[in-house]
C-alpha cells in the first residue's frame, strides 16, 4: 500500500503529534508499506525531499512551540505526491498542511483518512487571548463536524475524544485508534548505574533523593503549577524522605514556573532542565522514581505511557482519558487536587519494594494495546475500509 501522511509537525520537533507520526511512519514501513510524509520546515525556503520525508518551507506560528506552518498548497510538493501514486492519504493536522492533504486527496481522487490529535477547545486562548473565546470554541466544533464528514474514515486516539465528538454532534463513524509507542527504546536500559549517578550529580541530585519527574511541554494546559503547589504543600508538611522535583522540557511558561517555585520557596528542591533533544528523553526517564502529570487536556497521555515503560511509578491528575491505562493502586495512582497530591505522594514514598514491583509489572501489561504492532493492525484496518469505500 502507498500511503502519504500530511502533518504540520514532525521530528526533530518535539510534541505528541510529532511522535505519533514518526511511530506511524516507522511501523508502516516495517510492515512493508511505502510511506511518504509531507511536513515542514524545509531549509533555505526550498521544498526538499529527504528519503521518505518531503519538507515544505514554513514559518514559526506559535511562541514557545516548535510548529512551523507552511501554505495550504505547494505545487512542487503536490507533484512529488502525485508521482508517488498514493493509494490513500492520511491527514494528521488541522493547520495548512493538514488541509493540503484534503486538497491533494480530492485532486488525485484517492481516499482520505483524518485523525484528530488535539483538543483544540482547550487551546483557543492562544489565539483569542480571552476575547471572543466562546465564538472560537463554537468555530472549533463546526470545523470538526465539517472535516469528519469530508473524510472517508475518521480517527479519534481515545474513547474520551470519541465521546467529545458525539457531544458536539458528530454523527460520522469514529474509529478509536490509540497512538502506538515504540516501548523498546524505553524498556531497554540506556545507562548503567554509574552513568545514572553521574548524570544525577551533574544536576544536583543526591543518590538518596527520591526523584519526582515531569517531562513534556511546559505550557499552561499542562497545569504544572498544580504540581508545584502540591509539592510545596507536601514539603511544608515535613519531609520524612529527601526528594527533588526534576522538570524536563521547554515552553512558553518556563520562566513563570521558575518564578512560582521561587515564590513558593521550593526553588532549591526544583530543578528546571529546560528542553532536551527527543533522543535524550529516555535518559531522563531513568533519573526518575515517580512520574507526575496534572494535565486534563491530553488525548492519550503518551509521556505517561513512556514513563510506565521506563519502569517509573505514575501519579497523574484524574482524567477519564487515562482509565484504560491507570488503575488506581494497580498500575499507577490518581490525585484530584493539591491536598490529594500531598497525601498520595506521602504514601507512594514508602511503598514496599514488592508493591512497587507489582505495580510496575501490571503497568507493563496495561501498555500492550499501545504497542506499535497493535497500532499497525488497527490503522491498517481503517485504511482498508477507506479504500473499499472508493472502489
């Protein structure tokens, strides 16, 4: 099968959609399909093809993010896609290149599959700055209904997203296809104990410290301030075991969080690493003992699953979206507010070794539906259905 993926973000950009598309391309090729990716950001303002990747010039569109938006149509790139003779086109974004995918499918008269990766209603404030936000959210709902009707097959990455679609009136058939994750690079140890201790020392982490880890984009919707406030409450209650909070990632509110840590008088306990290359993230997972997440805007929670594959315990803010992954006390832990965060953290710190091992083992089993092999089987079924509709 010849498949073309259209996306406005792709490695080396670091975000959930970029990771998802990289893994999709990888598993399609490994299973014998031919796969072309159309994305941005080309060097020197020229359309370039690097193996299976076509890059179109784009401009940075959001402060603090890696996205580079190209145009809605590029003739040179379209000719490359046409020469590839696609059996199916898969649009994975809603910015210009995602629309380019729909345009290309119509011009070439091939099936179009559309995946909705991001809960845009949770991000409208980046555009509206608080003005006419309700109107912006109504437009998002109108847009989703329109695009879902235009696609031959429509994909949601989780049941939470599917339920949201139904709540706003989408009546198209919705495929739930969780993004696949290459767990192998997290499960296999990348550093020996000596290397881990050396890396910890360079960051100011004592070998006796229990390390709380946040790894991901540093933005408002991630609610990292909730984690910092909860941690501050925990520290004020009196530490019975030394801890450090390691925060890895970059984004538009990094400086705000540094100021908050200082205002909370916990800046000596919080280590801000800043952004790191994507291929380095698995090393940082190995520094942690407990992975933290407070976001309720995720469509799937990829970093949580990466942390589980890295044998970390997980403490996440409750979200229906995570129920298939986290089972309270069995594969991880939920908290509801800052007070609940404090009490959960206190209990997790003193879990027995046998309890920790059981939770980590259960978490590994819970990840099976998100393997690349499962991802391929599910996505391939969607592609076949889309093609049959156009016979």
